[in-house]
C-alpha cells in the first residue's frame, strides 16, 4: 500500500471509530436549547397540566441559596409540568404540593432548590422523568414531605446533593427515593437520607464521572432547629440499596 493509501485507511478507521463513540458520549451530555424566553415575576400555578414548549423561564428570587424564596411553579396534587427550561434567577424552582410528574424539565442554574416535594401522604408519588440540573451548589431535589420520589433518565452536573430527604423539618416522615438511569458529573452526593426515620434510597443504572461521588449518605434526622448528623455512607442492604453492578464509574 502506498503512503497515501495508508493515510487514507487510517483516516477512514478514525472516522468509523468516531461514528461509534461520539454519539454515545454526546447523548449523555446533551443539553437542550430554548425556543424562546419568558420572564415571570410571581409564582405560576401550573394547574393539572402545563407544557412549557421548551421555553426558558426565569425571574424570581436572587439566584442564590437563600432560604424561603418563592417557587417559580407550583404543581397541585396530581399535576404535571413538562418541557420547561428554568434559568437563574429561579427562586425555589418547582413545588409539588402532592403527587406530581416533572417531565423533561431542565435547570440551567439551580437556585435555592430545583424542586421540593411536600405532600404529607405516605402514598404520595413524585416522578422526575428526563431532564437535568446544573449548579445546585447545595442540593437539587428537596424532599420535605412523605412518600416516594422517583428520579429516572436524569443528569446532574456540578452540584452538591442530587436528592436530600429533609433531616430537620417540622414534621419527620419516612421518605423514599428511587434513582434509575441517572448520570452525574462533578456532583458530590447522589442521595442523603435519614436512617433513624426509616428512609430508603434505591439505585440502578447509575453512571458517575470520577470516583469522588458518594452514592448514598446516611444521617440521623433531628427536630427542627437542630442540624442532622452524618453517620455513614454506602450500601447496607437496609436503607442504601444498590450493588456494585448498579454503578458505573467513568
């Protein structure tokens, strides 16, 4: 083969490899582009169903981590919010008053929290399906109420905790989280739970980039006004439920 032929063969091989590898890598890191922007200055109630048309919503709060900011959206019990991009300032993100569905919602910059789950019913179910969150310097999803949060097909970048079961709310509930097909980049912890209240966290098909992400942190929940105490981390078959085959480290 001539030198030119060898060079052509190498180039073709490299192109073939790129076609195999690049789409998979890009799919994990894909982030949507908005179709327009909407500036809102007061909380919007979504009603039973709200489709944001992939527009970018912003304008509440100061973009910081200050407590007790107003949410951008309130989803009533049984409601759905979908196809929304939330940008700073985003206040306290989305509040689910009861069971809810958050589908294909993207947070460009998490403010106080991306979403808070608030139902007092132990049978409440909150579904986060698709989407992603960036820059949740403290936490992304805050579970103050009872019930089960399911987070699937989701990606989180540059955040503290993806999920935290409240460790010092005025009412102490048993809380559960299920994570499936979640990808985490530069994120410290996937879930923080309170084992003394019977919280559980289950993980399947988790991909983390780098070995510094803690999958499950355990705390001792305390009364309001005190600070919860971290008591450990890692799978234990009781509260933090996963095996090594459930976690892929890139």
